[in-house]
């Protein structure tokens, strides 16, 4: 006779007791779990009150205070759940992924298992044609968290192809209950921008670029141009507030090209007092200092055709997902970067959760290796930036950065 626990109900679902699955997971009872996990979807059931999945339950139980927990049993349970289709980035009611929970509880081995599972999942998604967008705390669907920004907003970081209409209106936090819009490149390039002393914001008060990133940009320049030699050839994609370009300019490069797509930023650059305006372009031989107006996808083929080569390339766009960054360093950078050159980008991938940040760091390493490049990471302390709506984030719709440590990438060609 068939076990009623495994029979489909009249809606087509499976009449499985979610609490039984969670109990076996928390007890690290792999043998009891295995028959239940044969049914698709059972590895990711969620408790309706806590949002716990079996992964959450297995990891939470690894830190029981009243009993010694066999960490090997916990690891075997987590491994079995992943083999059975458990989702590495499901969120519980507290907005924590299983990896977030493992990190908070100090379970380093279980945390690394979650990171490895995330890398496998995201690489598979990449092979199938796309990466997940990273859902933030304001996402309507928080059952899965994937890449962007992400965070498609602050994408590879924040970036800056920006601006359409300069205005000085005070920008406050988005009204409570207001519709929250996804950020994409097409809409961003049509939006109005606000320039303040400390930030560049789009018309929905999303941070495009902010002054707190200055230290990161300073370190990026120092690593892309060791000892800051003059007469180097530089390409920056995404001008934004001009923070990194001002630093590049102090090295007196022989070539300094900037690609900027947002009409408002371009308009600002045409002002008589603009640091990188027409007067700047006239300081060097024709074409050596130049603002290229347009999207990098349109400009870079022209640079390749013209035979331009650079010693340092920095990439920092806004509203684009990881697939575009990957497209750049796999298809474009190999033709534009000198064989001894260095490539960097603003690394804001998955930066609202440590586990997502670590997963996408590994994904980037693998994709860069496939493109024939090696990457070295330098840790940069970010410091206290304030909570949502406070400190650096006052007037910004949503924090695109919540971590204390920034991992700065510099890539070079293998060999």
C-alpha cells in the first residue's frame, strides 16, 4: 500500500508534513530525510511562521547550547539537502539566507558549503544564459536571492553613466508605500539626476555614486598604476561624479579616455568650469584626452577598430547586471588592454549580504580565468556608513552596501 505521505493531494501538490522534514533536518537525520527528499521541492519547503527551510533548520541546530552537536552530521545533512535541490539563497522571515545564518552562528564550515553551493548554482545559471538578480530587502519576492549590484542597481558597483537634467531640489527618502521600481540601464539613461556634494542620485533617489567610495577609488588607482607612473594610457567606463578620473588625471597620463552614457552627466561636462570638459580635451594631442559620449557597448568596438590599447581600464556602470560586466572582460577587455595592463571594476556584486558577496567573488574569479585573466583581491575597510536612511544614506532610497569589508579586484592576463 502506498504511503499517504507521498501521495499527491487533489491540487497536484504533495501531502508532506513540512514540520517532519524540518525536524529531521534539525536532528541531522539523513536516513529519515532521504525518502522525503526524493520528491522534487521537498528540500526547500519553508515553515510558514519562521520561513525556515531544511537548510536553515540543519544549520540552526548545529549551534545548540544544551547538547554537543556532531558537526560532521550537520555537514552531511547540508550536503544531502544541496544534492536534493535545496536553494542556497532562500530567505527566512528575518531576511537571512542559510549562509547568513551559518556566518552569524560562527559555523565556518557550513558557511563555506553554502558559498560553494551558490557558486555552483550561479555558474550553472550563467551557462544556461543568465544570472539571477540580487533581491534586496525591498524586493517583493524574497524567496530567492541572486545577483546585482547587485544589485543590478549598484551592479558592479555603482557606476556612473549618469545624468539628464541638473537640479538642486532636496532629495528625501522615497515616500512610504510608494511603488518601488527596478533599476535598469535603459530607464536610468532616461532619468533625471540630482548632484549633491556627497552623492549622485537618480530620480528615484537610488545612489548612483557616493562620496564614501573615495577611499576605494584611491586604492584602486594605486593598484591599477603601481607607483603612479606618468604617461600611461587609461580608459574609465562610467564617469559619475568624476572621483576616479580626477585621481587618474593627477598621474599625467598620455591617454585618458572616458566613456559616459548619461545625457545629464555629459551636459555637466560641457559646462565652462568642468574639470573634464573641452579645455581638458585640448591639453593633449588630439584624441588623447577625450570624453566618448555613449554606451560602452557602442563605443568600445570603435576603440578596438581604431587600435586603441590601454595600460589601465576601470569599469563602473550603473543599472547593468553582471552579464554585461562579464561580457566586457571576456569579449572587449582582451582587445583593449595591454598585455601587461591591469583591469579593475567597482565590486558591488551582491553587496547587501556577505554570502552573496562571497559567492559572486568566486564566480568572477572563475569567469575571469576563463577569459585568460587572473585576479588579485585587496581588502579595504569601509567603516561605519550609517543605517538605512541615516548617515551616508540619508536621502538615498536604499542602501546598496551593507558590508564592512570591500574586496577590491585587479585583474591581469595569465602568464
